C-alpha cells in the first residue's frame, strides 16, 4: 500500500497573519487544498493522512466535506516539532507489511504527478527516496562567528531538498527508534533521520522542479500563483 502523509502542522511564524500559511488562499483554494488534490488525483496513492495542529482538525474535516475527497482516512494531531508529526504517521503505518509512505510538506502545493510517480517507482528498489534540485548559487561556509567566509565548497555536489520523501515505513520507523536514543538528536527532515542513523541505507534521489517550491514568505504567494496560472489551474 502507498500512503501519502501531508504534514500541515506548522504555525508559519515567518509569514505572519492570523492563520498558518497552509491555510492561506491561493488561486481560489487554500495552499493545503492544492497539495491534497494532487495526491487525491494520483492513481498510485491508495490513501492520505493529514497531520495538523489539534486546533485545526475541525477545519480539515470541513475541507474534506467541501472537496469530496475520498482518500483521506486519518487526521492526526501533530507535535510541536516536524519530526514529531512525521513519527505520529509512522506509528500509524509501521505495522502494515510492505507499506510505502510519501511524506509531503503541505506548503509545497505545486508538486507534480511526475515527481510523485517517480518517487513511488523508486520505492520498488530503494527503501528511502528524496527529491532534489541542484544548487545554482555559490555555497559559502561561514566561520564560527558567522561574519567571515570559512570555505567555498564545490556547489556541484550540493542539492536542495524537496518533498515528497518516500520510505518503506519499517525502515523509517527503525531509524526513528535509534534516533530517539540519541540525546543530541536534531534533524530537519525524514531523510536526514535515515542518513544519520541508518548510514548504510542508500537514499535514492528523484529530480525535483523549481515550481515544487516551499511557501516560506508572503512574497512567495505571487510566484506560486504565477506557476498556477501557467498550468491553467
């Protein structure tokens, strides 16, 4: 089975406003609705789980009713940290044999069907899959003071991570179990957990797209709406 996990628990502090950024309107729908619709339409995705702050569960239930979504089977309460929301979903699916999970940021509303399909296909061979695009700017490593250049590494070996990230659920659960025994545990995404705590596990990469951008600042809305217009959505 293939389950899409939509992480919508963020508070969106950097963007400001009364609502978290996944509930901002864009092209007639909320950012979250755009994200869910992509997975709802994908024939290879069997079901969808949304992880959200408990305060907004009622809002999600209303969205399900108004959109007529049929694949959403669970709404889970997210934690204060991203990894807590991911692990809440992992616990829901870890007992299912051969379960594939696609963990996606709700604030990446323009993920393409091509990316989703290639991640799912890669999970036929690999236990962990990331979506990346090459870095185009020069990468600068700063010194400990944060004020002076320490090094300028070769950018050809650096990529920017996107989502969805795909996993065999049991593999990601194993990585988290090991991680929780580490008092210095600190990562920013789920592939980071696998890379750090299951270093022998190869993480395959699928080529991402610039339009699969993450809504971070209010100014990003205009660019996302332009991408929507180009797609005729």
